C-alpha cells in the first residue's frame, strides 16, 4: 500500500460522531467541515450510522487529505 494510505476493513461503528486522530492523541485530529470527504485539521465531527464499514484514509496529498467510508450490507 502507498505511503500515507491506510485501509481498515470490517470496522463496526455505532451511531454517533467520529474523527481521525494521529498517534492516539487529540493534538492532531481531522474532521470534515463540509461533508465532502475532504478532511480538515481540527474539523467538525463526522456523523456515522451504526453498521460495518470499510474505511480508507488518504493522506498522500498533505494539502488535501481525504477519506472514504463504505457501509457494507451484511
């Protein structure tokens, strides 16, 4: 996998809010201010529905970090 690209499969999430954070620490965290799947440093929480997801975090372009969350039908 490419440097700066992470993939997590079959992640069970409950309804609520989430963010991406660096090194298990909140000093560097990413949310999504516009709901456009482009991450913003210290951005708004990302709303999620309960389910199982495949998640891709793409930090390969530091000026435009992105994410994809694909909810799976089980």
